[in-house]
């Protein structure tokens, strides 16, 4: 992931009165004491890893929940406040070892049981307004998704976008065409070798295995759509480090 990860987290084991704050490099905890369901009574929170079963074991109060370890032991659990308008706190467990396989599991506690509220690729930004911004690395750009915590259902759900912002430049090594639209392959421009293009946005392709289609601005100011294959094979300068 190529942006700083902002996580709303408590940094100490004494979490009952400590304010939740945004931190760039928040450290998860193995155990804590915090009021999760807003009843004024703190719950003991802890996380362990069951290596033989490849599962993490999350505990809160008298509740226990097992989740997928994804072949690595989570560093701990984050205590977050996704919506400062309620009195609840949430637990987040991160799994995965790379930008491509990472997942953040979000749990709530109702006083009796731990419940999965949803999962996101990464908890990139959460400012207590019920909105989560989540980045996932797509080879040469970050896809930013928006998730919302529903106050009534208590579930975290994605708000899909038609287009995802990309915002990178590249140099054309081999000329290739730009299509008029995602469905109309009529050529609107043919990119000149050596010219600089701007990759503005991405749209998931409806064709199996094609990945994304990319909205590209030519050096002459024309807009059209390019395939991932053309961008990867016929341009240079894309930030491909991942």
C-alpha cells in the first residue's frame, strides 16, 4: 500500500479513559480493558493465535470468536471508534502479509457475543463519522474504497464506485489506440510514441480476466479507454513497485 495508513486506535493497555486518536503507525495490543458496548463496564479484550488450526482467537468479556489466520499470526487487535456518535467501540484484526492479501476484520460486542460487522482490505482512514476509507494496491495505483457503518444494522458495507481515481503518468513506448468508451472500441485517439499520458481513472472490466479498463488523457488532451495489457506492455514509468 502506497499511502500512510491512518487507524483510529488506542495505544495503551489502559483503554477505559484514554481518548481514541488517529495515528499513522498505531500499534495493536495483545490485551486491553475497554468498554465496548457502552454500558459503562469495561470488558477484558485479548487475542491469541492457534497455529495448528491457523486461526486467531479473539476474546471480549465472556465471548470467544475464532477467525482465519491467513497463514500468519496477527500482531494484535486494534480498538477503534468507527462512529463517535454512539457509545460503542469496535475491534479490528488485521491478517495477511502483503498489500495484496491483507484483510481487516471488524468486530462488535453487544454485551454477550462478538459479531463480525464486515471486512475491508485495509483500515486506511477512520475518523469516527461512520465512514471507512480503505486502500488496496493494484500494481501501480491505490484503489480507494468507501465503506459505511450502518447505525441500524451494525454492518459495514461497501459503497461501490463506477470509477476509481488513479492519477499517474506514463510515457508511451509503443503506439496504441484509445477506445471511445468502455463498450465502444471505436478509436478516439492513437497515442504517439514518446508522448506523456495521464492515467486518470480505472473501471473494473466486465470481461473475465481483463482486470481494469483505464481512462487515459493523451498529450493532445483527448480522453479514451486503454486496457491494462496495453498500459503494462506499451508504456514506461508506471510506479510498479508494490
